[in-house]
């Protein structure tokens, strides 16, 4: 259920209450909720970033209807106790990869149940990952083309698209681009931007219209930002750059630009796009598009960091200025996929290995403190121990 509040003022405290109509005509009065709006102008603010709460090994409450309920409860409590005003979560909330719509919706409901204790005061801004998926899966025909990975083809379900389910189940800004073409999935509520206390936030969808074998079947490769989303990104960065009230710009994309762990064969890398490592397909177009995403971000020196999930660990990678890639302003890549999904170790066989400054495979979440002149990060493990600190304006 969604309720709309209109004409809210910045920096104002509000109270809300819900009355629920019982079948006998009586009303049940829910507890009062309170929340406080933030400002468009630069002011001190604390918020939290976390990702990847899909189910883990171990059974019990590590896997409740496709998610790690135990970790979600724990980390939302830790986020609230840190004093965060809101949470940004770039994807893989749930297991997904299902053809059962009821099961898919139940996973989202379970996520809400595990995280809802504080969300009326500490809102959630979520994005889509590869696990937010609703699919058809079918084996390769005997004498037909073969899937590039595994033995099954995976196509998106179209009624509804998972992007539509995501928009129904979560509440996010509506300022995303139009679909890539008529009849393709919507971007509304899975690609969006917003401004809080002088910080610009841009959420992308690196898993739009996912298909396992787009060169054979159509659809879109995971990790690939299609044309309309890219041009929306370019425009969003320019607008934030020109907005004098915005002092820092942060980006959220589920699949890493520079994967440092088990996702060398996907994300925005696909083993460099080499045909011999991609079932014979030349996927250098993935690298070209990755560089165009970096160039879009690089339009503003206010771009401080790109945050990802997908890899279940914490890593901090320097993205230096690089003429070939079109990066004119160095910035940080932070991966925080630590909300209870199975742990992944580091893989160092990548061209950017020397730029990885921290790698930690604990459960983790990130607390950020911003104001007009600074933006500082501290990452914590599941016991509240600090595992990294970084002033994002220092390179
Ligand atoms: Fe993922």
C-alpha cells in the first residue's frame, strides 16, 4: 500500500497515522509515525549505503523466501542507530531468477517485513540488481544455438516486466527516462535522481531488460547501460553540475564498472569483451559503453564516487584520470555487497588490480557524512568494527 503526502516543506517534522478499516466496519488505528524532511541546500547529513541481501547458505533465517532476513534486520537496525536519515541500496534485495510471480512478490514483502521497523523515519532508495529478475528459462534446442553460459536460455517475462513489479513494490522518484522503445520495460522508479542536503544521487539500472544471450535472442546483456539510459545520465550529470546547491554527486549502479571478485565474466567487463571468453561473441561493445558511462560521470568534477553491489565484499578502487577511457576527474569506486549474501574472494587478475586500495570480505555497510565542503565514508563490518575510512574528496 502506498500513501501520498503532498506540499511538504523542507526541514520540517511531520506526524502521520494510518487508520485501517476492519471487515466489521470498525477502524484499527496504527501507531503514529514521525518523519522529518531534508533540505535542497547544503547542510550536514548522515546516510547509509548497503547492498546484496539475497539469501545465503546456512538455512534458517539466512534464507527466508529468497533473502537473508537475519542480515537485513541487523543492518537496518545498525543503520538506524547510526543516525542515518535514509538508506541507499543498489540492488539484489532478493533472490529472484524466478518464473513465479507470487514467489517474486512474496520476496519483496518479506524484505519489507524485515526492514520496515525504521523505514517510515529512515526511507529506502533501492535500485535493481540482476537478482531482481522475473524470467522464462528454457533448455537449448538439440540442434540450435547454445547458451554462452550453462545449458539454459533465460528471457525476461513480459507480463508484467520485473521493472513494473519493482515499481509496485518500492517507492522511488519518478524522474527516470522513457523506455528504450515502445513495449520495452519502464525505467520509472528503477532509474532516478534526487537531491538531499546538497548531495546529488543518481541511481542507474545495470540490469534492464535482462536476457542471458542477447546476441542470439534479443534483450539486453547484464551490466550494459542502453542508449536512452545513457543519454538520461548525461543530462542528469549536467543538471547537477550546473546546480549551485549541489556540492557532491554520487552514483549507484548494481554491476561494478571494475569488478574485483567473481564477476569478471559479467558486470561492465565481460573479460575484456574477448570473443574467446564470451562464447565466440565479440563483446568489446561492453567496454565501449563502460567508457561512455565513465565519460558521462566525468562531466562534473563534483562526481565523488560510484557505488556498486553485486560482489559480496567491500572494496575501494581508485579510478584515476585516464585519457583512453575519457576520465578527466579521478574518483572512487566503492563496492559494498555485504548484506548477508555468500562471500566472494578477491581476484587480482585484472588490469586495475594496483588501483584496489582496500578489499575486505566481511559483511558490511557504509556510513557517509556530508556537508558543504566535505564528504566522508566509513565502512563497518557486521559487528560494528570499522574496516575503512575515506574522505571522498581526497584522491
Ligand atoms: Fe548481483
